[in-house]
């Protein structure tokens, strides 16, 4: 494997036609290397079910926007021809059950549907804290309690990965604010960081094997 090939396996590809599936336009994937028998790693977003972006019709017209200096075809994220999947309840509603068995059932649905759609990686669960009630992505997270978050996340992760799908806990770390999230500086005391914001990630890794 050349250095360039190794580098290509470390970053996601821009949205485009999937080499193994010429009928599909996909995003959030890592392009494979056929000469080395390395398949494309197909990644889908979450967290409340399979996200729209894994495979839309290759014949749909492109929708270009400028992102970070690149002209990106975002039609893979917006077109209705994306594969259909179950829209599950919000993660914060799931956490309100206080029942890891419910989180396991949640993950079982996701893992099964990911397999049915030939997806390899599920970008979830979201284990950030619902730090403020007005935050834009609270529906993705399990609430403001780090231990409950970790407990529910571990149950979901185990169920997803029992289906042979990789669960990828996100967003590491201290990504609790949506406004200006790409540029804001998060200043967090070391103890607070470890006891609140990093604990769910630690549980996901140590107990969930993510």
C-alpha cells in the first residue's frame, strides 16, 4: 500500500458515485481500493435511525454548494430517492425510559436496517450533554446526566454491533453548542471535562467496545 493509499483510507470521500455501486451517489464513505481488495466503507449518519445519505439515485441532478473551499454535491443528503428506514423516537425520549433494554431494542432496529442496506458504520449514538434546553441538537442526545447517557449508549452500541455494524459514538468532545460550533472555543475545567463530558465516551469504549 502506497503512502497516498494509506492517506485515502484516513479521510472520507466527497459525495459521489460509489465505485462498487454505480447506480448510487453516496456521501460519508471511505472509498475502497479494488486492486487491494479493500471495499468502500459505507458510513451513514444517525442517531435516531439510519440517516439519509448512503445511496441516492445516480441519475438525480447535482445540487452544488461551496463547503470549506470545495464545491460539494449535496443532493446525496437531500434527495427523496435515498433508501428508506425507520424514523425512531428522539434519543432524549429514549433516555426518559431509564431502561437499557429499550435502548437495546432501539439499537437492534438500527443494526438490522443497516445490514439490509449494506452499511458498515453508524455515526451514533450521540453522547454529548443536553447542557441547555435550547440547544439545537438535544434530540440527538440522552439528556444532561453523563451516567444515564453512558448507560443507554452502551446498550444501544452493543445491539448495533451485535449485527456486525460499527457504532461510532459522537461528537468527541464538548460539542454541546450548535451555534458557531465549527469555530467556537470550548473552555472546560479538567475535572468537569472528565466527570461530565468525557464519561459517556469512556463508558462507550470500555463497556460498549465501540
